[in-house]
C-alpha cells in the first residue's frame, strides 16, 4: 500500500488524519476518517428519519478496517503485494461497510441503549487512531515495511 502523503510525516495534526507511513494500520485511516466525516454530514439529514443511526454507522465503520485487514493478510499469505488488489480491497470494504450500515439503519426494533455504546465505540476507535500515530505497539500491523519503523517519524 503506497498512499502516504509527504506532509503527514512533518505535521503531527495532519498525521492524525492521514497515513504517516506505509503500515497497514496507518492505511486504515484512509477509510476511517472519511467515513466519520461522511457520517457527520449524513447525521444532519438522517437524524430524524432513523433511530439506528449511530449503531448503523458504527457497525459500518468497524467493518471497513476489519475487511481490509483480513483481506490484505489473506491474499498476502498466498501472493506478492499488488497495488490494484489493495485498492480493490479498499473499495469493496468501503462498499460493504456502507451497505451494512444502511441495512442496519433501516431495521426496526434496535434498542436505544446501543446508541450510547456506538458513540463510545467510535470515540474509542478514533482515539486509537490518534494515539497509535505517535505511540504504536511494536506489532507487524503497525510496522512500515519500507523503513521498518513505527508511527510518525520526526
């Protein structure tokens, strides 16, 4: 995966919202933050039309990185890295996440207690993306395959 923006390595604020290296974890930001921004826009128009907005968005937003990680490591177990396949996995993951979100959003009978849990879960994931930009665990998913480093570089 080769989508890192040069600016992100120099500006910590930009680094929170974009990939700061070529690790799998950092590339998950490319689905997470736009999905959050899209959800903020959607909320304005859908908040009175559904009771399931936050549970639906949370499920979709969690599905995207899960599908990306599982698909990426599955295909890499059997073949070399392929940029076209990486992009295809990303597109499919976003499409599935949005479709799953929509399907849950139109369901009836979802308990209101899931709304609070969903908001907390989104805040938790956003916090992890921010924290791990600067203090990533020393695990393969966080390691830049090019430099061998972790997180934002100075």
